[in-house]
C-alpha cells in the first residue's frame, strides 16, 4: 500500500486523529480502572451505608469545590458504565468495529501507563 503525499492529510492525521485517539484510549482505560476500583473498594455499599443524599466530606468546603453526594457518585458510575459499554462492545454503525478498537489501532501514547 502506497503512502499518500497529501500534506494536509498528514498534518490532520498527526495533530488531530492520533492525538484524539490517544486521549480516547486513555479515557477508556481510565474509565475501566474506575469501574474496577469502585467494585474493589465496595463503594456502592459505602454510599448506601452513609446515605446517598449526604455530601461527601472530601475537603470541598476548604477549597471552593462544589459538594458531591453519594447519589452523584452513583449517577456518575452509571454514566461511566454506559460509556465503557458503548466504547468497547457497541460497533460503530456501518463500520463493524467498536470505538475502542478503532482508536486502539490508531493511538500512539494512549495506552495504560
């Protein structure tokens, strides 16, 4: 297979496609790690025991961040689960491959470190 000599394609490939594939691969890996930690640390049970509408005393009052509740964490976990499922098991329409497998084949620096 011959290389194309189109400079704009090479530029776009390096600066946009590979860079975004790196970030996407890194995000999928981070989300999967989040799922594993959530399970390993028993976060669901801890939230239930603490009351899911209570705020988490994570120092937010001292540094200006918004408070976060257990329910927000549970909702975020649901969103992460949906993202990972869509990225790793749902094929892109008309392509026949998952977003994660497509980005994995393109990425350079996005692998777990």
